[in-house]
C-alpha cells in the first residue's frame, strides 16, 4: 500500500475527530474543546502537507492535476487559513465554520475517488499551469472565508435586531470587524482569480495556438469576477453596507461552488481532468 494512502486515511480520521470536537464546542461553549480541536487541526494540516509531498514523489508531478488532488488542496488551504487567522485573531466559531467546508471537500473526495478525473497529458503540464491552478484555488479559498464572515455577519446582525444576548452572540465578533475581514478577503481573492484567468488563457494559447473562448468554465469565471466587481463597486461607490452586501457575497460564493463542483465536471469541454 502506498504511503500516501496511509497518510490520507489517518488524516481523514483525525479531521473527522476535529470536526466532532469543534461541533461539541459549538453546542456546549467549552473553550477547552476548542483548544483541543485546534491541536488536532494542526496535526491534520501536517498530515495533509506530508500527503502532498509523498504523493508528489509517487506520481512524479505536482499533485494538482485531478479533481481528487485539487479538492484536497482546497481543503488544505482552508485549514491553513483557519489556523493562521484563529492563531492571530482568536475568532470563536470561525475555525468550526471553515473546517465544515474543508471536511466536506475531503468527504467529496471519498466519493469521487482518485480515478474520478484523468491527469492532464504530461506534455501539457508545466509551471504556468501549476501557477494558474494554484492562484485559482487561492482565490476560491479567499472567497470561501469571505462567505463565512458574511454568514457570521448575518447571524450577528439578526441577534442584534432581536436583542438576543446569548452565549453565541458573545462569541461572534463585532459587525464592523466581520465586515472588514470580508472586504480584505475579497480584495485578496479578486486579483488572484483575475491573474489565474489571464495565465490560463496564456497557457492555453501557448499549448494550442488559440484562445479558449466558448468553454463554460472560463465564461462562468468571468461572470464570477463580475459579481465581485459589483460587490466592490456597490461598497466603495454606492456606499452599500451591512446585510445587503453580506447577501450579495453569499450569492457570489454560491456561483463559486457551482463553477467548481458542477460547471467543470458537467459543462466544460476542457476542464474535466
């Protein structure tokens, strides 16, 4: 049995334990469970990192070429960001919400399996393609985190409106802090997705001598960029704020999910590997 398989199985088991601990903290509000879960999450991050390095030596390419690999990479990014943000800002419940998505990606991998997508041809692989994929998933991670902060904003706003001063309310950051995090993450994610598109066009032109114009994945990605341009424009030029922007961001992220999980798999003629 390849060593990467053992690492993957152990990582999946410990990640499940971590989610259970975070959920227990969510229900019981016991900080000791939160700290234990954070420790488990750090171990999961180490196992995922080891998995990528081990798999690279086994398959002899950067493991970002299949749905299985990119989904796990996306989970790794979410774990990384949740560890860093939680370490520096101590935002209660943020790691739980983030890693629900991260673990969902691992579960998705369990159903798709390693053979769900074929690897792009060896002659087509290269640094430009790796950078294109990496930037795209960094943008997806940033948009995912901004979505989580928007959800937390909507929950906090509803509690304030209803004057519910319970323990969950006290564990959520102030509205202005949630709004600031959302804004910063969209500012980070937008140029990354734009650069990913530009590099993807450049890579395809170098490989095939034409521009991939009518493929569903880049077309939906352009629409997605438009949604986030709209969010930034409404905030900075029209003075939108609060719940309206939060709901706009939730709608934008739903398009991220559709673009990644469905468009590339079922509607794209090229982005299926």
